[in-house]
C-alpha cells in the first residue's frame, strides 16, 4: 500500500486509518470534514471507496464510540487506480462571484434563492465526460459563464455527481426532476454524438422550458 498523500496531512492520516478497509466514523475517527474531499478522492485521485446497499459512497451505521448513528466511510481497496480524468483549471473567485450575480443566487435544481455562501459553481458537463483538459476559466464572458456553469447547493451538487457517475457506468442518462422521463434531445441512452445535451442534469432551466413546450404542444394537439 502506498499512501498518495503527503505525510502529516489530514488526508494522509485518514487514508492510514481507512487502510484496513473497514467502515470508519466521520465524526470521531476521520479528520476530513468536507464531503467534497471524498468526491476528489474518487474522481481525481483514483481512490476506491466502498458503497452501501443503496449505492451511496458512505454508510449510516451505529458508532460504538459516538453512541449514535453516524456517517461512515470505507476503502474498497488500497489499490490506487490510474485516473484518466482530464484536469480542471479551477474557478477564479471573481468568476464565481460573477456567476452568483448572473444567476441571482438561484439553485438551478430547486429554483430556490439561496445564500451566496451556500451555493457552489458546478460544471454543466461533468468532469467524468471531459475529452480534454479544461481551458483556463479567466476572462470568461457572461454568456460563457452561463454556458459552462450552474449554481447548486452542496447537497444538489453531490446528487448531480452521483447521477452523472451512474450515467458513465451504465450508459443510461439520468431522469429529470422528480424522476420525469424526458430528454429534449435524444433519449435515455447516452449518445456520444449528443453528449449531455437534452438531459435535465446538464441544463435544468432549458429542460423545464422544453418540457413545458412539449406539454402545451401535445395538450393542444
């Protein structure tokens, strides 16, 4: 086993703790507090995390130390996979700030206005579908920001990530809001020539607009 993190760091210590491939409590055993950390482990580091029976990358079970049900994490294997994910360039703070202004701090999944500090800037096309490394995100126009990014809360961002990962794994595109089976371009089968276009999770705003148009057309027809 080779620990992929720098010795003495929080993530180094967590990897050492989890190297027995058993479930560990995130409250009293693991040091990493951000859910994003575990997403990076899977998607960018090639670290194999285990899933519960519902496909979650964690398991809520009773912790004998905490005396309560808590979220646990577990390594599936200590083997580090070669990651073929293309590199991100990062989102400059000024671009993130402009995105929140452009979208009026509205979460695109729920269509609810949220506090700015509760919203994350998420790529419309998930990293697992990229064909090339990401271009620099500096000096983007308003149109380019809207074309590339959406605003989501942490919970909705993680939900989108899980659904996009499942799409890559199965070739079946995610259903829309409240499991509505509608794709305004293509169908549920992922088509590389179409990509993410037409899927709710790529552009919830356009998806809702096109669904409303579809309903009106068939209602009147």
